C-alpha cells in the first residue's frame, strides 16, 4: 500500500447541494472495479489525474447530483456477497 494525499476537491463545502450532509471530501468516494480500474466523478479531474499517475485506469462518469443524498459511487454500490474471509488491510 502507498498512502498519498489527495488533491483538494473541485467543489467547496459552500457549493455542495443544499441538503447534502456530507463534506466536500465526498469527492474521494470512488468505486474500484478491479485492482487497476476505478470509477470517479467526472468533475474531479485533479483526483482522476492523481489516480492515473499511480497506474489506475479511470472511468469518469456524471454522479454529482447523487451527492445530495449523502453518498457517491462507493456508497451507492454496496456488496451483496463477497467470497473469502474478511480481511483487515490496516492492522
């Protein structure tokens, strides 16, 4: 694992949708679809660039309007079933 600082979100807290209960850092909420592929909100170009520079293939999609409901890509796609045992990646 390599921990990196993410760039500032494109939106500020003042620009978040009126009823959104999340912070601007909701921009980090991406969906990993494989070890090298992630889906990212299309307006978050700085985050897309960071992920690309670390070898990820980024698929930008429009998802900003969902922020108002308190989540983004990862939150909107909960697991139904996983194979194997639960793992702690940060012991």
